[in-house]
C-alpha cells in the first residue's frame, strides 16, 4: 500500500509499518545482509525521541576505557557519525557493506520497527537499547525539525494540522507511533536482558541513574573507583543538551545528506508541545495513547 505523506513525500506500508519509499530498499538490504554479532549494540528510536542523546551516551559508556573523556571522539565527530543508522547510512547506498572489521562493540542505530529488524538482530545475543518520548513532544519536535531544515523556520499552523491528522492516523514516517513503541515494549517485557526500554523524560529527570542503567545493561557497570572519580557525572555532562549543542562539530555542517547538524539540538525540553498543540489536539493524542497502550503497563509523563 502506498500513500502520500502530508508533505507530499511518498510512503509505503510494509509489514504494517509506514516507511518513506526511499528507505524501502535500504531496509530490505539490511534485512538481507546484516549479520549481528553477540557484542553488537543497536540503538533504536522513533525520530526525535532522543536518538542523538542516546548515541552520545552509549558511545561514551561503551568506549570509556578506550578514550579518556578529554580526548573523546565526540569533540570532533557528531554522535550520528560515531553511531551510524543502518537504513540511513550503512545500507543507504550499498547492499553489501563490509562491516566485519569494525571493532567491537559495533554500535549501530535504526528507526526501524522491532518487527522489521534483520532476523539476526532479534535472534542473537546482541543488545538493543530503545528510547521513546511522549508522543506529544515527539510529534512537535519532528515537525519543527522538518520545517527548520526545509524552510529555516517553525512549522505554520496549517501544515501542523495536516501533519497531525496523518500522525494520528498512523500514516507517518516510521508510524504508527503506537506500534513502534509497543513492538519494543513487548520485546523488552519478553526479554529484558536483550532490550532495554528507556524514556526521554526519565533521562531528563535523573540522568545519573539512567547512565548507570545503560552501563549495567551493557554488562559494563561502573566500578566504585569510576564512581568516586566522578565518571558518571563527566559522561552525563559531556552528553548534556547544552554541552553537545555548543560543541563546534555539532554547530556546523550537514548530516544524512541535507539535515543540519545543529538542527538535532532545538530545545531539549519536556512539555514543549504545550506551546504548539491546541488543547483539542493534545486531548486527541492522549486518548489515542490511552486506547493503544491500554493494558500494556506503559505510561508517559507528558
Ligand atoms: P526538541 O526538538 O524537543 O528540542 P533525535 O536525537 O531523536 O533526533 O531527537 C532530537 C530531540 O532531542 C530534539 O528535541 C533535541 O533538542 C533533543 N536533544 C538532542 N540532544 C539532546 C540532549 N543531549 N539532551 C536532551 N535532549 C536532546
């Protein structure tokens, strides 16, 4: 099934998931070619849910014995260069990239639904970290991201209305949002040692406990000595919104063809949706969340 997205770009429905048509081939290529290793780490997200933040944190935690914090590659490379997307980078132009010689742990990212992941990712011992964000903020962040990149300004209300309608119908890039989130939530419930499920809002509320959680999940818990040296605070500080946004490498240049590196850092707040969505729009998403997440045990702070 094919549809036109609110912005005119073509979408295709594949295994119940809406994808931009241009991503269809890379997704199929990844499904066919990617062979997961048990040491791999996959970071999975809906766009605008904290991908950049999670990339910086996971890279820093996993490589903390390789690079001292003052020589971290994050000072000279963007999080998206250090942790490539399977469908948007690795398989974007190639069907058979050579991934064997990448040192372990290899860290990749994806926006694919759980059901679309290459089988070897689901069936080996590699670890998946999923971060989600309350859909109200995620929607607003996404539309502002697209508008700022395309037109250099915030979305106008008419475009916001149109995009919102399709978002609520689930006909949206990587939508429906509820299926994306529930796919990873259920996989986490089934095997919490394989899938760590994080929320953007929890990281904002208490980054220290979430950094520890990521390290423990990866089998790399912080030693008492590291804690006493303040390493958790150093990593959290380095990866904070202000710190990453102010690094020269994140202020200039483009990534993924057309997207400005700086556009990955907008406000970094919880609850910014209230500045853009009408009460009726907010109510509609909240009702959708109530219905779709009913019985799952999944709750969001909005
Ligand atoms: P806003 O548009 O609400 O500001 P992604 O990385 O998945 O593309 O998500 C981008 C969103 O995360 C943007 O949200 C961006 O500002 C925010 N963000 C980026 N880096 C962050 C960080 N280190 N800490 C908190 N939020 C961050």
